[in-house]
C-alpha cells in the first residue's frame, strides 16, 4: 500500500490550532492509509502537532512566511525540485497565489486553491489586500475548492461558481469526538473553579480582529451574572487581557489553547461566534455536535447552522442587547449528531469525498 499512496503536499501556512489545521488533520486521520500528506508550515507557527502527523506517516516542512517572499519562494522552489508530489493543495486562501505560482513554474500538474475564508470591509487594509490578491486566485491554480458557497464566490468569483468550476468540500468533523462528555465538562469547570449552576458562555477561535471577540467583552459587561470564556491564541491576547483587567470583567476567562479543546465544548452552556466574516465557521459545527445552542454573527454563512438550533444576529454596538437577551434565555443542550451526519458533515463521508476527488483529478 505504501508505494501506492497518493503524495499530497498540503500547504497550511501558520499552524496555530485553528480551523483549517483541524480540518486537514481530521481528514488525514481518515486518509493516512491511502495518502501521504506533507505539511508545509510557516516558521511563525506556534502549534505544529509533529508527533500526531508523524504517527500517521506524514511529513512536515517548515518554510519562511510568504511576507518574506524571496525567502519563501526559494525554500518552496527547492522543495518542489527535490520531491515529487501528485497534488499541491494550498489552504492559504488568497495567499495561495504564491505557492501555486512556484508549483506552476515547476510543472506540477494538479494545483488546488482551497478557499476557507471570505472578507469584510471592517478589516479595511486586509480587505483591500484580499481583493487585490484574489484577482490572481485563478491564474496559477487549475482546481478550485471551497468550504462553502460564500467562500467559493468570494475567492473565485460568481462567474466561476455559477459555471460549476468550484468544488465544495464539506468540513466534516469526527462526530464522536465532539459529543457531549460529562467527565470532560466537570474537568474543565473544576479547573475554572465554576459552581454547578454557573452559566458558561464560550467562544473558540484565533485571537484576531476577524473573530471579533472584543464584541464578547462588550456583551459580558452587560451580563455580569453569566460567565464567559474565550479560548484561543493570537496577536490580540495582550489587548484582551488588558481590557478585561481595566474594565474589571471578573466574569471573563481568557484561556490560551494548548491542543485539546474538545472538553471545553462540554463545559459550555452556549456558544458565541460574532465573527466579522467566516468561510464556514468550523468551531460552530463542533459546538452544534456537542448539542449547544449557538448565537452567531450575520456574516457567518447560513449553511453553518446545520441543526437550526441557534440564531443569527447583527454585530453593531446597538445590537449588544439582542445578544444579551439570547444569552439570558438559557437554552438546554439537544441531540444533534444525526442531523449533522445527514447534512454531510461526518468526517468519514467528507474525507472519502475528498479522496475520490483526488483520484478523479489524477484520472484514476
């Protein structure tokens, strides 16, 4: 089997325990007997699961970040010249233009640009940069993947999407892994010194402007009788810690992710996702699998609410009371696993679909 494995170069970028990394890793757990993944990670990554990748037969290559473009180009070009890969699969959204340009130059036959994201004008500089880069999205890729219609239309354009040129890959998850677990709930809540009747509202995501966790701090000040936890890591960690301290938000916990986040979903009583934009919002699907009621921004794609158990709300400052109102209603957990499976988001089905697409692209 080893020699027949598909050799796939997965260009991940920063591995920081985010949604894209979780997606690729969960798929690799399903496909490691059929494929050999080589993970290309930027040197700024803070959480590369080396042992996990190697235990599945995978490889890791660390390269300079694309912002150091000359150094990145040199390292990536060297990688492609010294190794053979059946498929180059880039997950860098609009930044995929950079590795795929080198891949085309090296005559790599299958070059996938995978869109996991969208954009919002509120992130002005980033938004403009994305608009410029996405004009090159189709220049060097010859296969277009997206996690949702929103992400596909944003990166590849309405024309390509309407012509059926963009393939949707459902970000399936390991449903058993995210099921509610009482032991896990107690473990996390005890570590946080929570009482049994404390109502814990949670968010999991990178601590960056995109995820808009500052909005959660505003909600927390309106709901002093509820507990809030933001779980993640990123450039805004210090900013959030300072704000929590300055505003005396004693009901807010900020926890840096160290790897295993599954038990936190069981510890939550509700999940919030106030993002400025999402290509999909994988953490929300994980929360739904745990049975949680979710309240999310109107910029999260409608497809993400697979179970219908949640609410979309606007995220202007005048809307904070609407979020507080939802939180005060206290929704119980519900059993969602079958609904999620029926929606096509069981990783076993999604991974097999991806593998079959790989085979199709290779003409096998």
